[in-house]
C-alpha cells in the first residue's frame, strides 16, 4: 500500500532578525498558521523552489520543508519535535501576537 503524501509547509530563518519564518501567500511571517500548505510532493517542491528564490535574494536563510497535520481549526501544526519547538520559540521581547515579516 502506498504511503499517503504528507502535508508540508516551508520554513526558514529571517536573515537579519534570525527568528523562524514561514512562507505565506503574502511573503514570510513568524506565524506558522498563515503558511501555505502543500498537499502533494509536487506542490511542496514548487513552494520550496519559490522560497529558495528568496534565499538567493538574501531575505531568508536555511529554507526547508516541514511536515504538518491540521489542527481542529484546520491550521497547520508541525508533526516533528524540532519544528514544534521552532514555532513556539519566540524572542522574549515579542508580545504574544504574531509578527509579520516583510
């Protein structure tokens, strides 16, 4: 039986600020819930290619795909421990609201 393709989002680190960011319809955001979700391997590869263009433009660094599952509200949540920590690791001087990254 073939394994079902996992949902994926794209993450990286903001080049000048250093914090984790996620690819959205409007660019990059610190809020992973706004991420574009790729339901197929082909769409995930296309998203990653788009993100790597931003890496080439020195907007972000360390682009990679993250496997996610949808929560009760239909928002993406990482399935692996490392990424679960990354979405919760925020600088202590930020308030609790998500901060969009240009």
